[in-house]
C-alpha cells in the first residue's frame, strides 16, 4: 500500500544466479517473449522490462499525468497501458511508447485513493478499488464515464487491488484494513467474502486468479507472504518462498509457466517465483525505476491457436482472402495480456513472395499454388504463421455455342477461358492458324484449308479438327479439341 519505503537489509541468497538462469530458460521455452510492467509510487514512474535478457526502461509519460501510481493494467489490442494515480485521484493511460497520454473520463464513478486496476477489454471497462473511498468503481474504456459497483454483503475496508473473473462474472478485491478477500457480481447483484481458511490474510494488497488450478492468490503487504485459497472457498495456504518478500504489493500470474510475480515496495524490486514455491528471481530491470515498485502485469507476444487459411475461387482473376487465424486472448484474471495489436500479411505463389501482395486480400492474376503468411504483433513481439494448405488456382477452357455462316462456309467458335493468357488455334483442315491474347470469351472464325476446302467447295460439306491451346499467365498450356462440320451453299 502507498507509503515511503523502509530500507531493510536482506542476506544474499546463495545460488540465486543458477535459479535465475533456470527460470529465464523456462520463460524462453514457453515460445513467446514477455514484458513486465509496473508502477513506482514514490518515483511517479511507469516502467517495463523484458522477462529474460535485455534492459528495462521508464515510459516517457508527461510527469503531470503520473502522481503516485498504484496499479497498472494493459489493453494489448489497443496498445495502451493504464495506471491508478493514488495521490491525485485519477486514472491515466498512454500508448506503450508514452504517446497519447491522458486521463480517463471517470465522471459518475468514485476515484478516492485508487489502488489496483483490472481491465476487461471485451466488456469495454476498467475497474479499480478505492482505498480511501471503500468502494469498487469502473469506467468505460471509450471515455464515456462510469459508476460504482454494488458490493452489498462483502467487506470493502481499505481495498487494494481488483481481479476480474469473466468466467463467473465476478470481481474480487483485497481489503487491507479488513483482512479479507471478497467478491461481487459484475451484474450489480452484490457479493460476499471468500472463505480463506488455512491462508494468511494480513493487510492483503493486490490479487490475481489462476483459472487452471481454480485458485486466487494475494500479496500480504504486512504479512510478508503470498497467500492463496480456492475460488470455491477454503483450501487456503501460503506459497513457500524461502526469502520472504519485504512488502509485497500486487501480483500477476503466468498460468502456463505456473509463475507468480509481485512488486516489493520494501526491497524496490519485481520478483517472481514458482506457484509451487522456491527462491524468487528478478527480471532484467536495469535501466528502469524500481523505487516502491508495485502491481506488476505481464504482456506476452501473440500466440497462435489456429493457423490462417486462404479463401476464394480457384480460378485466375479471383480475389483471394487470407484469414487472420485464431490467436490466444488475454488472461485478464491473471493480469497476463497477449492479444495482437496489429496484423501484417505476405502472399506467396509457388513458394515465392508475390511482390506488393501485403494486404489481407490479393488478386490471383496467375495460376499456381497460393499461401499466405500472417504476422500478429503487439508491444512484446511478433509471431508469424503460414496457411498450412496450398490454395490451387487453376485455369479452365470450355467450348460454348458454335454458329455457322453457310454463305461463306465458316463457323464461329466461342471459347471461354478463366483469367488471361495466350490462345492458339490450329488443326487439320483449319486455315490461318491464330494466336491471340484472350480473356473471358473469345470468338474464333474457323475456315477450311487444303483438302477440306476443296471438299467444301465441291460437296458443300467438310469436316475439320480444331485444336485450341490456352496458356494462362504463369501456367502451362491446356489443350482442347473439337470436330466441326462446315457447310456451304452450292451455286
């Protein structure tokens, strides 16, 4: 909870570097890059650092907009970070690079010592706890204002930290003065306190949910511990952390790696440990402000669930569409965000990039096997996937109606082709072999030559065998043959 940090001296933990190496190896093995964000209450800074190798940094936000930050939340798809200004009673936001910074319109809602944020991008709302106002409030991400949540039946006594469970339609919070973990229904029908039997609840300050195990975890600010209980109540306990946290404030969870993060206002650091217990480690935060660090949240690069596909007609000239595929969504209850912020595309034909084809759609001007690459990106990184099945674009040739001119002894042959390409006409008894560019339906005049011409002149009837060869752009020749009987009136 907001305070001036005490300075305690802790013994060096033997073997920390070995543990850190193992931890970061696990993070790398997860197949996605991660960034941790936090606020520094005394320093008025919002910062971030990579989980793994690299350096941290402070986000360049105008100082007037950061005043005792105590709680952060991320809207990954919008590329924004939000924070609670405890001292100036406001909610601020900015793009990850610090641009577009402003204060959110919270008219209609209580903002009194806000401590801890939770964002529901799908619901379009952000929630916070009012430590000085003993209430839970919300506002629209669109900036249209907000209100207070009905918490009747639940303890709301100096609350710090909120967590949204969209699966059950609940919001949880920690009451520091009431030593309670409570929840209310998001539909406004009130709430109650959670049974935390078996777990320490000592000035709890921030909480997060691990839906994979059905547990809720919280930081005990004065208890120097991380407690947990079942979301169904009871079965409480404490994460076994040999080097106890100094003054933990705010927690977030990586449910895949089963890792919990917390800010430590006493030790001025961000720490992480296995949910099963173990010596904590710290991300690479050098270069970032850590004074009274609190409420860490996680941003992960996009992760694919279902690869993109190509859709459209299998013919030249068709417009092909590349779907985005399906990507893992935010785990809002754990404060793990990973939704893509943007998508980029690259089309390939026969395994080679199509120049300039970098949109979600492209025209298949040539025959061939088409695939598309989709790259999903957010501030933490990118991931690219190729459509697994080649989409075949094939040309076709078809004969349509044949008409005759008996006065001249000729025939008009209509040939329908898909796409565009070269059309060659020749054959036994066919005069004046033709070569032309064709698209759509081409009209070809068939005349006799040689013996067929003599026979037509003498008998008024002759048979020819026409061959139509169509070579589409980028493809091989397609041949079709047709026998035509020409007739001519005799004088």
